């Protein structure tokens, strides 16, 4: 794939605003409990989990195509002129084999509502399905094939299946594609929005202003009030505490960016919300001066 050096932000990835957030609007909130129950029956978990995966996969795709890498910055050091300079980068490359079946142009162009109708099953790991007589069987260690006599009652069949599952050794199976852990909706969106905003070249003031409503409840009350005070001063034209504000953001908000970068790397490998550290060998300390760092 040809890489395009890019320094004007992203094209098909936008921040999730309050107005565009379908999982935080009043209509969804009214039937949230009912919707969660429906989703768990059909999808095994809340639909918004797959929406978050879709967002992060789409961001991976654009970062890969435009040669925009994950990055780490040096810690703050007193007396250093250029603070928090980027000192390591990690190239994103999607493992397309684990996402077999996805049309990548559709990921760029289709809305979530349309995309999920075609592709959400690709995100669902380990679904149980009927194998027809004469179908080719995949001889993989994670797959189990059974012969069941359907003339037995449902209770007998379920008990027989439980007995077989208890007798199996399910350790050391291949790493699964799927959802790891328990995603938090607002903190995940916040991290996604921070990275998208920064790649677009926005500073902390703009990024925090766009996401302040979402931070309420994620930050302590005292820190939220401090953040509001900084923003009020900026709106009045007082930027005398801009350096202090940026330091406050790095101390209290930069962790969302670090978490999201780990999630993005693991999404590129087929796992969502896996915050496992990116392998050390993937980080590079040297790169072309043409490479865009955000």
C-alpha cells in the first residue's frame, strides 16, 4: 500500500460530538435498559461496544493509509526548551486476515447504522452455528464438532453438551479475536476524540473545550472545576496560564491517549479494548523527517 505523507489531519474520522453521539442521546437513554437486554440476547453484549470497535478500526485504517503513527513523548523536564518532544513512534498495520470479509472502502464511507448490518458478525468471536452434512470442517484447536441425536429432549442434549465441555482441556488455545475486558463508553470516546483532535492539529484548549461535557463524571469534582476555570480565562482572552494548563492536561488527561494508543494497536491485530502494552520491538527511535507527528 502506498503511503501518503499527510499533515492536514484526517478525512473520514471525526470526533464524536454530543449531537452526533447516538449512544448518549435522550432517545437511547429512555430505552437504555431495554436496549441492553435486547443486545445481549442477539449480540452477547451492548451494541455500543461494537460501535467503539468500529470507530477504532476506522481510525487504524486512516492512520495506516496516511502514514500517521502511534507515538510517545519525553516526560516534562525542568529547564528543557522543547518539552514533551516525540521520541518514539510505532507503525500501525492492520492484520487483514483476522478481519477477512470486510470491504475497507465500506469502512471509510458507510455510516455505523449501515456498516453494522453488513459486518458486525465479523466482530463476534466464537459464534455457535450449525454445520451441515457434507460441509468442510475447519480442523482448528478452538473448534469443537459434535454428533447429537436430536430425538433426545433439549434438557438431555444440554446436559450431554455440558458434560463434554467439562471434560475438555481449553487451556493454551490460540489467542482469540474479540472483546477483551469491559470497555467504558465515555472514557473510550474521550481517548478516541483526543487522538483525532490532536492529529487534526488542535491544541489542548480546543480539545478540552470540545469534550468538557464528557469529562464530567470521569474527573474528580476539584479537577473538573480547575479545568473550567482555565477555559473561562481563555474565553476572556487571558492566556497567561497556558503552560500551566498544558501541564495540567498532561498530568490528568494524557493517560487517555496512552490507553487509546494501546487499544488501537491491539485493534489492528483483531482485539478490541485490549490495553496490553505494545511490544517494545514495535517502537522506533528514528524516522524520516517527512513523517507527520501529531
